[in-house]
């Protein structure tokens, strides 16, 4: 059973503000849909369920639809080699067609990707015409060891990505990270400085790190950079070898939670209000007040995608 949560953020300003992007004059508001998908061991079932919920989210007026990390595969080092695909492949072809049929921007969570004998945790984004806009490979691999609670080593099977990933829409510029990438404030800061107004992190925090840090990190990234932040988690499966926390969330630039799922499969909606974002940045102008003569954060020369 799917739970639908509708959240709207009012425009607090009576003034007028126009954003410009590479695609021209931006709209001030749009609806974001976050799909918290129940992921099982049968890839075809995962893909069919994802396609159905994408269609439903688009039918509710969403302009950007967002899937969770490893939406086509159980999460775990033992599963990545078995479920890995090349891009384009079965899963990404389905995403491309779903984006085209529904005329939405579709952020495909992530899938295990195989390329030249290496495996990556990769997020693909498709435009309303079904064309691939950007591919983000998870930069920071999830290698942790919390004694008595959880040990996980993505580096046992995965290789890291090495670039920032952004894409333009008629609404705003969007930056993409995957799960553990959210812990690194420098990445979000770079996205903000490069003009991103929305950051998306498909993720699968667990039952140890989820309750402690999942929402806290999202609110911190949103508040520090005065951006919207959204996360998409798989729904919780207590029988899985890796149990996801769930609680997919959307946070506004003031650090307020606009929408949050529970543990079960759900679609949550939030209004991304760029006028409100502009008001926040005007009221507390941290971008203009940064002391670049004292400190700076820069991207490596290897570049960025998107």
C-alpha cells in the first residue's frame, strides 16, 4: 500500500524575483515527488513497481520525480556484482522511457553499474524527452565500522566516482550526490556556489546511522547552503540483510522539514518555492559575506559532469 503525503510551502514575499538558468527564465514554483520504493530481490518486480509509481507521481503534477538508492537491487556488497548493469541497460532504458512518457525530469536514484570491469554506484538523470542529462557516480564510498552495531565496506566491490554532477531544468539548477556523499559538507558547498538551488541525495542510511544523522545532515546541508535538500530512501524491509531507515525527506532553505515519509513504501510531495529561497538568501546573505580572503573550498581540476 502506498501512502501519499502532500505538502505545500507558502510564498512569504510580496515582491517579484526572477531566476535565470541556462534554459532561460525559471518558474518560481514546481512540485517534487520523492518515491520511497519497497525493493526486493526480483529486479523485474522492482522495475515494474518503480514505473507504476513514477506514472502516479507524474499524474499528481510533479515536474521532477526522484527514486531511491539501489532502487533495482537489494543494497549490499554481495548483491552489487549480480545486479550490476551497463548504462544504457535494462533499468536505465525503463527510466528513459518513463521520463519521456510522463514528460518529467526523472532522477533514477542509483543502480549498480558495470563499466570496463569496475562497479560503481551510479545515479542517472533523464529529461522530459528521455535523453540522459547526467550520470553521477558515488564519490565517497560507505566504509564504516561501528563496533557492535554495523560494519560495511562498499570499497570491497565498488569504485568511487570523481566528479561533481549537476543538471539544469526550467525551474532551477540541481546538484546530485548519493547517500554517504551527504556527509561531506564541501560537496554541497561547491554545488551551492555553482548555482544549485536543490540538492538530491538518494540514500539508504541504516538503523544505526539513520535515527542519529539522516535528518540532521539534510537540515545542515540545506541551512549551510541555503538550498532545498531532498533524500530518497528505499522503504524498510526488516527481513533484508541491510535494513534501510526509510524516512525520505524534503527540507527547505530555512532548515525546516517540508515532507517526510515513514518506514513504509510511500510517495511524498513538496513544493519547491524559488521565491522563498531568494527571500532567505536576501535576509541572511551568507554568500556575499563569506571571507574568501581567509578560506576557500575549490573543486579539483578533473572537473564536473552536467
